[in-house]
C-alpha cells in the first residue's frame, strides 16, 4: 500500500527530486530532470512500477527521521529488537552525472538489513536489462536510460529486482550509490559516498547561511527556503511548482495534475520570497530564465513553460498506473499551458518591479515589461480561466482584473522610480478605469464582499490578495467584508478552501482539500486588520500541519486530517515564508510586496 503523502520526505540535486517514505522506500524519482519519465513510480502505482527500499529485515522495526540541520540530507533511524541503525539518504549537487546515495550505519546491536531495488523506466512500464560489470557494479539499461548501482556489500538479482542482504553493527557502514547516465555512453564512474556526503552538507549549510531572516520562525522558514531551492532547475534558473504529478486534491478523484513545470505565477512568488530572504543570485537566474522563456510576441505568453522554457506541454494519460489511492487519471503534461490567465501579467510585472528595486536589471527587461503591458491593454477585459485554471467556461474573474491593475500599477511605478520611458498617461487612465470597474462589478453588496466573478455571488479565496497587492487598503469596508465573508463561508477548522467546489462550475467533479496558500493569505489579512493574535494563532496552526520533516503539500483535508495534492508544493512554502516575514518584528519584516509593508507602516528596503 502506498504511504500517506505526509509520510514522504524530499531528496534533490537542484535538477530532479526523489520522495522517500518513512519505511525507507524511495517511491518516486524522475531522471534526469524533474519532468523526465519516472524510474521509481510506486507512488502512483505499485512496487512493481519501481521503488528502492532499504530497511531492517524485522517487519516490526519502527522509524523516525530528520533532516540534518540546514540541509537536504535525510537521516532515518530504525529501531528493531536487534538494535538501531540509521539510513542517510541524499543526492549530491550534480556534477557530470546525477547520483542518489544511501549510507547505512549501525548504531546499536547488529541489525539485519535488506535492500530491494526495482528499476522501472518510463513511468514504471519498462523493465531494464541488468548486467554485472567487471568491477562488480550492476548496470540497468532500457532504451535511452542507464543506471549503475555500486555498493560495498554484495548485490544479486532476484526475480526482476536487485537485492542485497547484510548486517551492520556499531559504526559499520554499507554504502549504495546509484548513478544515472545515457545508455549510449560508457558506464559513469561512481562517487565516493562519504566524500559526497561531506560535500553535500557543506553546500547546503553554506547556502542556508546566506539567509537574511533570523526571526522566531527561522526553522520553518529555512526548511521552506531549502525546499524552494531544491525545486529550482539549476541549469536554467526555472522553478517547478512541485516535483510530482497526479497526487490528488481528493483521494479517488479526478483533480490530478502534473506540476513538474514552471508556472509564471508560482515561480514569480518563489522569486519574491527568495529575494526577501536574501537570495539574490537565485532571483537573478529566474529573471534571466523568464526573459528567455517569454521571448517572442507578447500574444504568445504562456502561463507555464518547461524547465528550459519549452512551450508545448502536451497532456496525456498513463493507463498502466493505477493512481495514488486509485485516483485516476494519472496525467503527464498539462493542457492548462494554453489557457489565458490574465493574472500572470500582474505577477510577472510585480516580480520584475521588485527585482529592479533589488538591483536586478538588464538591457531588455524594460522592453519586455512595456511589451507585456501593451498586450495586456488589448486583453485585460476578456474573460479568462483565472488563477485556479478552471476547465469550465471562461469568466470575468475578479482576481484576474485586480492583477491586471497590478500589472499597470507596477509598470507605472517602475517608470516613475527609474525614469524610464513609456505611455504613462495612457497607463494611468487604464489603471483608474480597471480599478473603478472592479469596484463596481466585482463587489456584491448583497453579500458585502468581492466575489469570484462579475455578476456572481460566489466567494473566492484569491480575493484575499486585494489588500496584499495594494489594490485597496486593508481597513476598507469592502475588504473587511470580504475577509469576514471568507471566514464565514470558506473556512473549516481554521483552514481556507479556494472556493465552494460544490457550487462553482469549474468543469470538474466537486471535492478538494483546503488550499494551504490561501490559509496563509488569511493570516496575512488578519495581521493587516490589526488582529495580530488571530493571525499568529492561524499561522501556528498551519505550521503544525507540516509533516515530521517540515514539508507541506498543496492542500490539506481537515476532515480526514491528511495532506492532499502534489508534494512538496512551492506555492505553500512560499506562502509560509511570506507570512513569517510579515508577522515578524518591524525591524525584520521584509514581506512582499512593498505596498503590503506600507500598509502596516513599514519602510521599504
């Protein structure tokens, strides 16, 4: 049986990622990139679709785990009747090849262990041909993929898997190194496991030391920042929304999407969180990725791209995988890449504005901003699919119009602050027009709240962004009414649902968990309203939802008390970082955006 989503921990090398469960089984790994075919796909199927389990032979053994401080090195400690052993899992920052390392060290007694490796390329469908090399390593090949497995304990074939049975006593170690390479090339040499461990720890601790946040929530903030760093694709600077596909928003449901791509929205919010925490280098890499990805006519702007800026992310279903807890279909690719989502113009222009304020500039950055605003002028008044990427009919979503206002507002402020050229009078007129229209058509007096779409009576948690982006001040009665309505109608056990999926026509069957990013946005709004104790209480409740190693999925089901959706989710961790910064002391607060800091009387950087 597949583990619960919250029972997984993340490994990664800033180019791909693996998920390892509490029982020592790596059930998900795509090689060589985040969006490559999985060679371990048990997460979405069965062990026969690929996994690698290293654990005590004793089935009664229990486990606890932790990350080494400020790293992505996972230590899982097993305790059995025989003794105690720790399995250290990590992926070294990639050199010529990509490696996955597992080190088993005895701590007490003598513990019998078993490693069972089932490689299945192409999302669990291709069984590789396995041979033994002259140096004793095992080589697995199928099509273009090759994996080499090396160990200091004997490896043997058993059925269609590679196994090893061994025992470790105090301070004895067994090391396993799995290395990926292209099948047409010579077998790659393996890394020295202990040296790779030291180098990997040094990399992550040095990276963590650059963090500028030292407030009371440093541990969850640092874990979230490390997670966001792990979701960056180092060769290009792109940032994936999550390293998984098809983890369901509701177990057994159809809301299963592939998140292994770079959403402009998610990546932009990640960029802002990294900048506010002092990580300017990553922000600069993302900015350069953005300029390359969106190069071309502004009409061709997409809401998401591949890791290298690829545009065609064709969606297809994987029929041989049974889905996480029978949640079908399993999808690869994402058809939403072709949707019009007007809010992304606001998020991108906001990010570029703040990047420039942090000193990140380039010769073509302003030209891109002007071109995007010029195209926005022709489409802002069209219906779209909105922030939640509905697969129902296009609508005039209120949040989309608010973010169109943000795009114009940030472009105007950039031009004013940096003395750049542009049709500012026309932009100012349009900014005022959009603001007036949203206030007239997006607010429903009968419910005393802004609503999901023009003419609707439905609420939407994206409207919590209205004061956060500076569209209206937090004490405006319409904002106060919106927060109160959302608290009354979209909150369950303190957690916020995106919208009422039972009532909203989003083109899909109803049913999903509470959306964690929206719950953090509510905490931000409570703080802006002066309800500081309520904001802190909610924030602490959200922190308590993290799993044992500090990770969050996209959603949480408060009734079943479990995580749902793709995992770990950049959007959730970005929101955690932002809220921690926003709730910190005035001297330390650096939350996004500048308009939000001004709303609570803070100086901009």
